């Protein structure tokens, strides 16, 4: 049986590719012991990775800004070919190419019944919700690897209808595991609709995905804010307006210059807890973006918050921030009757329809986020470049499938 090469966190700023055991049709020990369920997983499948992406959420761990232990395997954005299935898997089979939602879900609990697959109750004894290769998310092995085990495969896997078509559009389809549904969730829960004016905070891959999603939802103007001019240029490349917050001007004034008034119909926070204040040399201020979106969203607006906020941040600016307690102006949001949606995107709520948009040529998410293919051995370089602010979405191609 072959081994399995996987990207591993080695301490702040460091990752490496290491060889571990080939996956088995078994659940992680943490899940088995914590929930008192069987280890053998006849409902699971093993996938040979076609593509697996580096995510900004991974970067939080690699920067040392979570409680992730050294040795944590990485990767939750997974697209792969089924190579083995358990006896209870009925509807996917070897040879199928599938997208894997980053949320691990059982398909059987109350939350899954309600479509809230980001907070499944049967996959993580520590809290509701689980993900591959992520701290405090159940001990599931990461998918920046050659092979990965996917539990409850019939429920979790999204099978692409045509293999050749899938491989032709793989750089778009690989975004279905996380950032395209997550960006769409941010825009959708912000209430974006026909004619909306929209502000998206953050021009990283999730922010760019949210901006593209807002366009698909019918927004009249999408404004993207960031302090990285290269990333803002990427947002402009597919028709967004941009504001550079490094200039120190008031956000409301910059928005008014674009739409004629200092507010928007909908706002999205695609930055999360490592936010910085405005201005070229601004220090970290984790509530900045949340306060920004409340300030510029009109009364009665909705706010989508796909940006990550954590309950444990060793690098937090003070004792409160270290436990995820930050200075949000909730009174402002209350006074403006804002509706706020947070948490993991329930990927299965959106991924099939977004797949259809890609296959029909209506969505070009790979172009929007500047998808860039690298090999598994180049993953450390990809992490370093992404951390420096490169305007790219790094797609790892472990088996040379994309290149072929």
C-alpha cells in the first residue's frame, strides 16, 4: 500500500510536505472516542486528489494565530477522484470526480436535516461543525495531500456529471469546495439582489469570490476595499470598483465618491480577526472591518460575515482578543436594525447550483481569483507568497492532473 504525502504545519511561518500512512475507511480517534461511535466507516470513500487549494483560513494557522499544534495536517479545499468506497456507499463509485465540501457532515443529525451542514452535531466532539485539516475541528486529516478519506460519502460528495468537462473546467470547479460557496454565502446573506450597491471588505480570494458572487446576484456596483494594491487591481480586472484603505481617507467618503452617497445596500466582511486599522502603517485592530461594515451599510441592511473569527488567538493584541472578544460597536448595528450572519458557510446549500453556473459558462471564478497551479512540493512556496499578499489563489496539483 502506498504512503500519502501531505502538507503539515511545522510552527509559525513553516510548513513541510511529509509522508504519512495511506488513508483507511476509518473515523478519527477523537471522533470515535468523543462521540462513542464505531471507528470502521463503510459509509466513507477514499479520493485521489485532483486539486486542493491553499486557503486564507490555513494561513491563520500557519501564522501561529490559532491553537493549532505542530504536526497539524492542512487542507480543506478538496476535489478528487474516487478510488475506493466502503460497502455502504451506493451512489458514487471509483472513477467519479467530485467536489468535497470543507464542512464534514453526517447527513443524519438535526442540523444536517435543517441544511446547516457547517454545524453538524456528529463529526466533532468539541463543538458543532468539523472540517478537514483544521484545528479544533475533530481531528480529521488534511486534504493538501495525495489521498484523503471522506466520510458519509453519498451525502458529502458532489459528483461532476461529465469527467472530461470537469477536467476542462477544473480550475473553476476546484473553488466549489469552499471559497466560491463561502463568498456567495457572504453576498447572499448580505441581501445582495438586482440593483444592489455592495461593499466587500477584503480583496483576498474569499473577498474576490464574494465580489464575483455579488455580480452574479445582480448587484449594480460592487466596491472592494483593501490595502493591497495588487489585490485591488485583481478586483478591478473583473469589473469591481475599489477603495484603497491605505490612503487613510474615511471609507464613507470613498464610497460616496463612487455611488453618490456614503452608504451601500449590502456589506460583506471577508477579512476576519486579523484586520488592521486604516492607513499605510496601521496596527492590527480586529474589530475594524466589523465596525466598517456597520458604519457604511444603510439602515435595515444585512451584513454577511464569511471572514473567520476564532475563540483562541495566541497572537491577539490583548487578553480579550486572545479569546475572540473584540471591540465591536454592536450598538451601532442595533440602532440601524442590521441583520448579521456569521459562521461557516453550509457549502451544500450552494455548491450544486454554483457548479451548474460554472459548467454553463456563467461563472468564471478561477479568473476572478487568479487561480495559479503549483505542485505539492511547491506548497511551502505557495504559502509564503500568499502570506506576502500575492493576488493569487494557489491550487495544488498533487498528481500533475491539471498540467496534463
